[in-house]
């Protein structure tokens, strides 16, 4: 072999040795890395397993794992407590637990669970081991193996018996309340009828007395008889007002779109307005959702009051409107006698008329307040005695949205 | 560049031109690795470039042609090492069209830091394929060699035309028509 | 010429009965009044088919059979259902109003507080019915 050839071979050998060393070094590093990452995976696995075990044992809700055919595989402590079965000693199927009347719903829900892989907010009645019926809420999902084949179903089961019972109780209470409200309403009508009948009779009798004795009675007696009549009228008005007040109930059945602009204009045609009083609508009033009769009552009472308490040579009443976020704000301003500050709260209370006049029973404003309250709004006033009063009230734009 | 590419390249040079040629091109090149390559190592691409240049000068074969032959050689090596990969395909067009989406992903599983070219499919019919090759290495003929062998492997053949989009060969259009 | 009516007043309140009687005599009308204190009494009177009233004035709030029950009986009777029945009541309860018109009444008059107003209403009511053609069976 030539020296040149030997040199080539030696160089090749040297390269091979160097390459081998390099390879060994790389391998060593890699195996170190591998060991390190496998340690990390092991730690992570142990940590996750212990977390899962902790969740399984500690969740307050019942946790159930079952086979696709419904055979129960696992109960946590809460589940054992809820259902009453000891899964280690007896085997049960999910269908043994479900209330017979809820079977159909159970089947359709399980089909959905299989189709989607999960099912949320399933509610059903179950039988415990001791025959007790309970309401439960279930969030379930399918457990898949690594080939994505469904192997089991798992679910978090919550006992909602208490909540369900409360719901049922609430429904019953609401029904009862509606009924007693209605009864009260009817009762108010009967009472008002029974109270008004004697008044009518007295009025007739007094009239006959007057008719039959026109020559015999002196001036003073005729005067007294007319006072009896006036008193009767006041009494009748009082009864009507009490009936009206008791009739203002939360009733959403007549909620429709109401153009308050038209409503107020119609009212101004009905209400008696003396010649010296001018009524101005300063803004186009909005169309709102509400009950026509109730809104009429509100405007009629406030406008009538403004007219009633006008004492100036030229009376001016201004009706205005503003859009404020979730509310409509109306205002009715007059230049009448005004209300002293200390009465501002009191006037909204029933039978608290500040002015003890013949045509105010003191119920009007309390009806207005009751209605405004129903609409989730507020009512208040600003006033200066002898200068005038402005009543403000707001109505919520979504009257149904109130709680 | 992965060591296996150097190992296989030098093995091919030794097989075709003898150990002397291997010794000569290594000795003439200025190599950081000193020419000691292990298939699991990673080396600078400039080493491959020097080896190719010296081999080309010595043999009077163009670098492109050297790469073509080398590509053809490497296909067999890879085919032997990873037979499973080839078996997943029934058709060469299908296999070539999936370089980017499948083959390179598999390659990265074995060599996470491999620097791979991109092959963007522009047009594909049952019997034809137009792809754009992009790589700073300009080793399009290496790709051509692999492709030739691909058709051969499926007992088929094709006419493959290369059109340079960039003069330096870093972007090349491959127009492949099955015969 | 206006007819002379036979009016049946079904009313439990004695003074209300007196009011109608006095009103008719005060207005100088010739109408004849048949008094019934309650629904049952009215039904007995109505069983005399040769002495049926031309119109019935009916109070709603009565003991025993109340006005609405009585109305139902009346409107289900083949011969009595043709007698125009006008409600005379204090109740402006919307529910009652609706129910009465549903069963079929010929009028719904609220009893006013003032006696003068009552006289006025009764005069109008009777003069209206005395110009109406009525069915005799």
C-alpha cells in the first residue's frame, strides 16, 4: 500500500473516530434530556392523578361514572349519600334510579348526550335506595378511549329537591296571591256598593222630606237639608276614591303602545278648564308601553290638581317631557298656590290632602304614586308657595322588566 | 444541515469515485467539523456547499447534476429507513402534493430542528402537479432527484420541467406531468 | 201615543222600590209596576204567562239568586228571553258590565247618588221603552 493511500485511510479513520465521539456525546446529552423530561412527565402525572382523586373525593356534588349501557361504575361519597347505594357491594343501573315518569325524557337526553358528547342542565326525578323521590340536576359527558371510542359516561349530579320544592311553593303562592288580589278587588266593589246604597237612600228620603214639606220648612232647615246633600256627595266621592285606589293593581294584561301626546290631548277635552287657565304642551310627548286607564289616571289627577289649585288671574299649566336613559320623565308645572316644603312627602300618602276642600279626598296623589311605583318610576315635586308647583314623575321604559 | 445528508453524500462519493475523492474534497475544504460527520449531528450548510464545489471542479459535473444524483440516491436510503411513510401513499402525485402537509411534518418528528424547503402546490390534477419550491439553499435539483425516484418507486414516470422564478434558484417552479 | 208599560222591578232594597214608585207618580206616568223582592219571587211571578211584564228592571246585588244568576235563568227560558231586561245597579265593576252584556241585557244603568239625577234617568229610560215595539208571546 502506498504511503498516500495509508495517509488517506488514516485520515478517514480519524474522521470516523471523531464522528463517533461526537455522536456519543450527542447521545449522552439526549438521554440526559430524555431522563429529565420523563421525570417531569411522571411528576406531572402524579400531580394530575392526585388532583383528580381530590376532585373526585371532595366535590360537594355527586359524581357518577357509568358504562354506556347505564351500569354504574363509580360513585363518589356524595353520590353514595345521595342515592343510598353502596356501589362496592351492589350493582345498579342508571335506569333503576330514574323516576318512571321521566323515562322518556331520560332516553331522549341520553341520545343527545351520545350524539354531542355532552349534555347540560338535565333535570329529572330519581328514586333513592330507600324509595325517596328527589329532583336532581345533571351535567354529563361521554368518556372516550384513545381511539375516540365511547367507553363510559360521567356526570356531576346535584340535588335540587329543595330548590324545586321552593319553586313549586312559589308558583302556588303566586297563584294564591293572584286569586286573593282578585277577590279583594271584587270585595272592594261589593263593599263600595253596600256603602253607597244607604247614601242613595238617604238622599232620596231627604229629597222627599223637602218636597213634602216645602211650605213648612223655614230658610235654615232648607239650608241644612242642602248641607246634608253636600255631605252625602262628599261621602260618595270618598268611597269611589277608595275603590279606585284599591283597584290599582299590578296587572300587565293591558300593556299596549300608548301615545301619551294623544292621551293628554284627549284628557284636556274631558277635563273642565276655566277660561283664565291656559294649558301648554311644551314638547311632543312620547309613545310608551303601558296601561291606558292607569296612565290616564296619572295625568288626569295631576292636571286636575294644577287647575284646582290655580289662584292667579292668568293661570298657566305647562306639560313637558324629557328622555332620561331608561326612563321617561314628565313634568306638570303650574303657577298656583304652591305647596309648603314640609308637605312634599305627605301629600302622596293616602288621606293626606293638605287642602281640606270639598272636591279633594286626598286620594288622587296617592293613586298617582301607586301607579308610578308600578311602572318602576318616581314622583316628586318642586314648589314655592304662592308662585307655583312642578310635579315630576318618571316611568321606566321597560315596565315588564321590573322585578 | 443534518448529519445524515453529509454521511450519505460522502458514502455516495466514495462509492462512485473512491475514498481518494472523499479525502481530497474534505482536505481541500475549510471545514469546521474537520469532515467528521455523524448522522445525528447538525452542521453548517456552507460545508456542504464547499464539498459540492470541489467535487464539481474535480469531476467536471455541474453542481445541479451532482445534487440530482444525490437526491436519487437519498430517496433509496430514506425509503429503506422509513418504509412506513411511503406505504401510506398510493400515487406519486398524491405523495408529492403532500410534502408540505405530511412528509415535512413527519420529518420534523425525527429531526425537530431540520431546515426544510417549502413546496407550495399551485395546481393539481389527477396526472399533473405544479409546485413552487422555495429555499435559500437553492437545492432544487436535489428535490428533482427525490421526485424522479418517487415516480420510479410507484412504477411510473414523469416529465418534470423546472422554471426558475428567481435567477439564484431560491424560488423555482416545478411542472410535473405524469407520462 | 206612547204605550203604558208593565214594568217588573226586581229589587231587595225597600227604599229603591219606593223611589221608582214615587218617580213614576211624580212624572205623572201610567206605567204599572210589578214588584219582586228577589230573583225567586220574580220567577214565581213570571210563571204566570198571561201577566208577563213588558220590561224588567233588575238589581245585581241581591240575596239568594243574584242578578247575574237570575239573568242566566231568564235568557235560557224560551218565552222569557224576549223580555228586555235593563240592569239598574250601583256596581260599575267592569267584570259585571261585561258579563251582563255577554248574557244579553238591553241596558245597564248606574243608580246615581242624587235623587234628581235618578228621576231624570228613569224618565229617559221609560220614555225610550214606551216608544219601542215589544214582542208578546
